[in-house]
């Protein structure tokens, strides 16, 4: 019997709406399935609910780029850099800066 990972993540979200990780897992599962529009929407919901959840910015920027939404992707990377810097997450900040440079054609 195949496990429906999307349904499982949605159950986890309903059970613990204050935890950003299941929302991130849902967005990543949708991305892995190639449903970039649904993944982008899931990342948007995650960031709206948990704007300080640093991991969401890099992956969501990539999804937006995959959808051809370059300006949105650049804005997401820039916001992620701000959030990562504010949280002292230098590793994530560096990854986001590299993704931004690539999105701008500087990488």
C-alpha cells in the first residue's frame, strides 16, 4: 500500500499548526513531484505563517525560478538573506547570496 505523503504532511500540519517543519515537508514533496505551482503556494503559506523559518527561502526561490517568476525569485532570495542575517545563520545567508547571484546572472 502506497503512502500518500502529501496527505500525511497535511495531517501533521492539522495536528500541529505551530510547527513549520510539516509545512516545509509538504512544499518539498510537492516540488519533488514536479507540481511547482502547488509547491510555490505551499511555500507562500509557510512563509506567511513562519517568516523567520530560514530554510524556506532558498527552496521557495528555486521553485519560483522554475516557474519562470524571476522577479519573485530574486525578491524571495533577498528577503531570505535578510532573515538569515537577522538570525545569525551565516551558512544559509551564503547559500541565498549565491542563489541570488545566479538568478541575477552574476553567478
